[in-house]
C-alpha cells in the first residue's frame, strides 16, 4: 500500500484536480504521460514526481506552458 501523500504529493494532486476542473487535462492523459516517461527516468522518479512530469509534458504539448519555461 502507498503511504498517504506528503505536502508535495498533495500539491501535485491539487494541481491535477484544478487542471481537470478547467478542462485542461484528463486522468487518461495523465496516465498516457506517465507511461511515456522513459524507463530509466520513470524508475528514478517518485510517484508524484511522475505525475508532475506528466502534467508538465501535457501542458507543454497543449501550449499552456512554453517549453523553454520548464527547461
């Protein structure tokens, strides 16, 4: 079983919820983004770090955030 989220995890989940409420992303898109992380990076990241990586990729992909703003 997963431990309850810490402050970072709660913040990332809140971000996910806000973006979903605004129609900027879905859970399926979040999952697709997580699954697209290369294996070496995937296993080096924590659970919510994967979520944040996916959210970042999605927001860049959709043009919500400029790519150079996250590099």
